């Protein structure tokens, strides 16, 4: 017969062994999942989608304007160097020309804080509407260039992966 001192339960050693095993399993799962890498890949996927969306929007503009590129992108015969899409110094302001007629909101790189609305910066990666661009400073985080053959290239400079994100058409 068991006495009161021989009650059922786990010893301290057994509990510590179980906690140790759980900690090892948790660390293996965390390494396998690698949340930082997953977020980086998700942001790069958004960047690929955004560059394609911007390029398609530029081509919609060109199709409706008899082959004329948006203001700032040149005449399509002379190469223009890579320029940021924004309305700061040396940037090309496409928001005014493309929103809302060709695109509802201009995409913004997930790593870049967008424009300013009433003096308050938009959260990183939040798309810019025409009212966000009118009279406010904005930077999309994407770049555009035109080669001597009139081919437009849109690229993302903040890509996490090893291959640059760039689409030319």
C-alpha cells in the first residue's frame, strides 16, 4: 500500500527533460520556417507584382496617347537614365499622369514610406492615390528607365533576394 509521501506525479528531472526536448523541437521548427526569409520573399513577390503593374500602366498610357510616353520619360528615341518614381528632385512624377485613369493607386515598395497626406507619412508599402500625390512629397521606391529603342524598364532597388527585380518591355 502507498503512503501519502508516495503520491502520483512527475519528478523535477522528468519535467526538465520534457521542457528541454520541447525547446529543441521549437528551435528546429523556427529555423526551418525562418520568418525573416519568408517576409523577405513575400516583399519581393509584391515588388515583382508592383513593377509589372507600373509597367502595364505606362503601356496603357502609351497605347491611349498614340505611342507617346508619359511626360518625363522622354520621346522614346533618346535613352533616359534610371530615375526614381516620385516628385522630388530628379524624380519622375508618374502619379499625376497615371492615377486614377490607368491605375487606382500607385504602388509603393514595402520598404518605403510613401507620400505625405496632411503632413503625416503613409505607412510603408501603402499605395498612393491621386490625392496623396497632389501637393505632397512622395517616393514610390521604384525606378524607371527608357533605352534608345523606346523600351521601358521598371525596377525595384530594395529587393531582398540575390537577383534584381527588373522588367523591361
